[in-house]
C-alpha cells in the first residue's frame, strides 16, 4: 500500500514515520542509512554517528543543538529534504527531496587553535572538489571563499555551497550539493547540478561515502599540523582549485561597500587579496564575490 501523499510539516522525521513514499521518484531513491553506517562508522575512524532523516528544517541547526548538548565529534546528519536550509549571508537553499546531498558534520578540532577554524569550510570545499572530480568525473572549481562551481556551456554555475558555525565549542559544517536537479528545478538560472554537468554517476550513496572518507583523510592531516594551512598543504590545494584567482572581481563587502580589482592571492588567514587600480593590495576576510567578465577589446 502506498503511503499518504501529504507530508507532515513539523518535526524531524525518519523514514519509519508516515509520510510520502521515498520511492515516488525512481530516479531519486532514498539513501540507505544502515549501509552508510556500516561502511563509514569504523573503529578508529572520524565518524561516530550517522543519521539520515526524511525532512528537517536545517541539518546545521539540528547538529548545533546536539553540539550544545555535548555531542561527540564525528556526528553526521543527512536530510533528504530541508525546509529552512541556509547558505552564506543567510540566503535560502531550496531543492526537491532526494535531489542532492544536504548534510552537516560536527567537529571538535581540539588540536587546532580557534583562530584557524575558518579553514574548515575550505577543507570541505577541497575535499568535495577532489571527490567529485575522481568519482563523478566532473571538474569542480572553488569560488572564493567556498562555493563549488562547474562550467556548463562555457558559463560558471554554482553546484553547491558550504556554511559553518560555532556551537557548544564545536564547529558544525554544512554542505549542500545539487546532484540530480533538472533545469526547471534549479532555484536560479546560475545554479547547476552534477546531472546537468554530465557526471559519470549521480548515485548519492557512492558520492557521500567517498566525500566523507576523503574529508576524514584531509581533516586528519590538517589537525596533525595544528590547522596550519601551509604545513598541511591545504592552502596550496585550495589555490590550485580556486577559480577566483587571477580574475577581475567585484567584492560586495559587509556594510554595503564595494571593492573592485584583481584577485591576486589567498593569504595564510584564508583572506582574498585584491589589487586595486592604484596598485594597492587589500585583504578581504568576508564578502560576496562577483567574477567580472573582461571588457571587450
């Protein structure tokens, strides 16, 4: 017998509760929580718990609550659908159920000084770009600071984004990645999905396993180096994939100001260094970057 067509709208729901059938769209099967736990929660590994819920408001908010309650490092929360997902600068992130990977991880990098926690979203971006290149065979770039980008028909489009927040002495890192969205389902025309980029696979379980394993390896290297972006080789890995460097950019700064110039470097604090028309260099720690097309000659 099929499940009711009308989903419940409140609470954090697992697949054992009533709600719409997860098999409504056969191109988007649900994640297998048991198999993911079996493969990823291993002795001595980073991941200590993994939950897949059918729907929630925000995986970041849910894990932040767990962090304040003292949850251990290595918790992973994946949602098949989010109703209140947030991106950078409080932008809304919307996507059909099971059309992407929507997850958050809880980290307690005790070996790392707090001032280096800002490298964690960079670490997730580098891991995700590497995983997608290797498994999905899609070349993914990183727009500063940590948007995942692909090129489709010569145009740069956003594939996913990363959001971090501190809670209960822990860092909660959220990742939203468009996997199987079709063109009419995109939230904005500048968005993209792995399917639209011609990915070799859009199997979310395969992608999630590889992503979490790759991130765990990079995280161990980074924490062993006390979060030093040079000693851990994280800065070089990021610069190699950063699509912003060498480009003319317009940076919308907090407070409403704008900075225009050439993005020439990422410094040891993860800031974007912009050279303005007068030759001055300014390091930007926060802002919304627009890649400016070269003027025709």
